[in-house]
C-alpha cells in the first residue's frame, strides 16, 4: 500500500496535517534502501523533505516519513497525525541516512 501511495506523491505537493494545518510543500523525496542491499528500496525509510517558506528566505524544513501519510488526493498529501504530534516527532532533524 505504501508503494502505491508514494507513486502518487511528487515535488510541489502541499502537505497537510490531519487537523488541516499546512506543513509546507514537498521539496524532495528520499527513497530509503534496505540496509543489506544498496539497490533495494525500503518504504519504511522513504522520507519527504517538506519546506515552508518564511520571511527573508528563512523557513522551516521537516523530514516526514512516508508511514505518516494517510491519503494523497489532487495536489495534496494528508498525514495521519495532527500538527501538535508532527511538531513533537523530531522531524526537523535530517535523518542520518540521507546524504548531506
């Protein structure tokens, strides 16, 4: 199921929490790989880089794991967590497996 959902997600989509708050737009999709094989993709690790612009070019970036996606419809991705939960998950830290 996750693979089907991820095939619908693309850069520029709006990412919304379950309570209707916008986290920003998908800037990039990082596909995880199985630790024992650099070539086999791992849905558990796949992560969306979500960026919300701010004043003077300062914005926020979150790294949302694909397991947090509830639905994809039109040009938006809705998560299965509300804003309070999303903010408490530590998603502002870039996962160590994503190259710099």
